């Protein structure tokens, strides 16, 4: 008899894990409160950011954070209405900025990135989505010699981990991306930065693939889990009984984990963007404005301007002034950008203090698997996460050490 699995969450991570489990012969049902691609999987920048191995928590960010937090529309913001509530998470974040912890996070993240990149094209081929993959790279740009020099230690660390890149002068950058404002004097191009044609369409395609092979997607809100030695009872709009459960509900995952007695410090990086019409600018690759905390990426459905981090939880109303501020900057940085006809969006990125996901068995029951907390790297790490989850469900040792991702580290 097939093992039965319920995956909670129909975003890119949940559906990828469901497909990987299905490919191992398991009978899989996905439950989501809104349906496929309803959350962060719909509105992200569409990047497979395999070179993004550094945690948000770092000495560099720790030094910049006070200045950034003074600007409510800057790269990192914390609404006053949420500041007291997030204090325990911020204390953990501060501890994660210690150099030894950063080094450990980078090592773990690099292993996860290497696995995710190795798994990606095979996964896309198996799901019929390989034509959606793009390999146009990413250009990170700098305003002046000083800003560029400050970036070099990070690039040296990437080089030690085998990441390819090329530094460019102002004269060389137009070969990669013409039309940048002259204020950007240096750049670094990473060819190993991939993207997907459109993240929402990709996630919906995964849902179609899953259903076509007998998978079931139910719409409902999971309110509690009741694990036992023989399986797990899932309490939702109607009860389910299954052998194993995968929690992949993004920013809502900690609420479900809490019902089995696990307190996991998951917070929400609220991301904002504006998607402009496809002809808004001739964008040849993704462009990262690191000093300003946002990117501009080209999708099959438009040009997306977005990023930044707002630590605002799940309940505060959106502050679309943040989208507007990024769009104004993008117009200054890319002269000729057409800023009319855009659609604004805000979504929840599930974030843990050390920027690593919670990935592995629950401490309460090995019949419950955690697969959440990827921050802004959910799409990037979806194929690697799927491989690890499928191995754990099948009782096989994963290809990398998942100890650093244990929910018990907090």
C-alpha cells in the first residue's frame, strides 16, 4: 500500500515537495487555505538566486540597520506598531550576526544552494517546465569606488565557494545591460543566476502537473495537527488522516507547528513590488541595486520592480508607499523606464532569524516534516527542498547534512 502524505501549502515549496513525493510512489494530497500560487510564490522576482549565500543577519547588516530603520521607505523597515511584538525575534537576529554563526550559516546555505542548483533542471524537465527557465544572469551595480570596494570581501567569499562572477567598469556594463544611469560606476555580473519566466505561472504549472498524475489539491485552512505513532490527524475544514505531514505553509507555518507544541521563531518579511508592462524597459538581465535593497527583473508577463524588507507581520495593512518609493528610484536609475500601467503587490516571506529554513523532522513526531522559512529564497531552494523532503518521507538519508536546518536549533 502506498504511504499517504499531506502537504500543507500549495506554494512553490509545497508543490515541489508534493511532486517529489508523488514521484516516489506516495499518495499525496495538498491542502492550502487559498489554493495554488496564492502567496509569495505568485509575486516574487522570479530568480533562482544560487549565488545569494549570505544571511540577512550579519555584522554588515547589523551596522547598517539603525540607519535603514530611520527611513520608513528604506531597504529595511519596522513599523512602530509591530516593534514590541517582534523584539524576541530581533534578539535572536542580533545573536545570529556573530561572525561564527554567520560562517556556519554561509556554509549551510552554500550546501543548500549547490543541491538546489543540481536538482533544478532535472525537476523542471520532469514537470515539463524546462522551457520556462532563463539563464540571463544578474548584474549588481555600485555607486562609486567606495561602495564597490566594500563589496569585495563578499565576492572573495563567493569565489572560495566556487561561484563565478565578473567585475565590470562603467564602460563595460552596457555590454551586459545598457541604459543604466551614470551614477553607477562599477558592477558585478554573475552568470549563474537563473530565473523563471513567471513565478506564478510556473507554480500553477506545477499544480497542473501534480493533478495530472493523480495528486489532489484541497482548499481549506489547517488549524491543527494531532500526531501519533500510527500517523497524523489533520484538522482542517474537514478532518484528514494520513501517514505523514509536510508543513510548507510559508509565513503561516509556525502557527501550525505550534499546535503540536513547537515554538518556532518565524517572522514575516513583507515584500513589495510593482509589475510594469513588458515594454517598460529593455532589460537584458536582472539588475540588483544592493545599496537600495531592490531589484528589477524581466518576466514573460512584465517588468517587476521590487524587494526590500518590512518586518511587519501578517496582520498590518500593506504600505504601498514602499512600492512607490522603489519605482521612483528605478526610474532614476534606469532613465527611460516607463512607470505607468503598473500593478502593485505585497506578499509574506517566511523568515527565521539566521536566514536558514526549518527543514527536517519535527522534534515532536518524525511523521511531521518541516519545510518552511526560506525567506526570499523559496523559489531558489524549492527543488533542493523537494529532494530532501522526499528522501525523509522515504526513509533515505538526504544528500546534504540537514542538521543546521533543524527547527530544534532555536
